[in-house]
């Protein structure tokens, strides 16, 4: 990471896959940062599907979905939850799933096991709801410069939009 990435924040509109501003994003130091506080060049954890390991990447861009309205809340067996736009994919034992069939993904259901940074946890409740809040998404860049399409929000592996 010797080169500095150009700092950019983009506004996203319909179609952005974003998480709640209060989501805890797993950072490179093992702690979490609220999604609303993530900045370009912050280090966050992603899952490398080739190596089957968690790795640290740098945030290339921050995307903000202004006034997101179609939202979903997933609750899990460990009493944690994830709030996101209803089309934001989560990674399950069967692969990516999205509540509103984003990219042809199947819909997650109660009982599905979602990937966490430590293993898997079961979905116990799914609640669609409406709101009006700015939601966030991130572009993650690996050490070798590849754009990565995932990160951990509230301990759950989610897909990035970009």
C-alpha cells in the first residue's frame, strides 16, 4: 500500500447495496468502525474466496445511498443483527442470497447459515421495513490491487456494490 488512493465519496441512488450507518465494520486491527465513520484508505477485513481466509484490504471508495427506504433486518441466533438495503446480498452456506433477488440470487430464509468472520450463524428472523436514512457501502482493494466485492458488517459477510 505504498501508493495513496485518491479519496472519493460517492452518492449512490437506487440500486446501491448498502448497510446501516451504525453497522460495525470489521477493521484491519481487529476492532470495528461504524459504517458512517469509514473513510478512504481505512483498513477493513474481507474474505478471500481463493485462499479461504480473511484478509485485510484498503477502502478505495465510500458510497453513500442517500435516504435509503427499502430496508431489511436480519436477526441471528447469537442475538446480533444486520440492517441493510433489502437487495444487499449476504453470504450463506449455499452462496450469495438477496431478499429482493438482486443479481438473480435466491432469497435468504429463516434457518439459513450466514458466514461470519469466525464461522457461521443462523438467521432467526427477517424483517423488511421502510425508513429514510443514509446507508453506506465500500469498495475494498486487496494488497495486490484487486477490487474485492465483500466485507464484514456486524460480523456478517456482505457483498460490496463496486
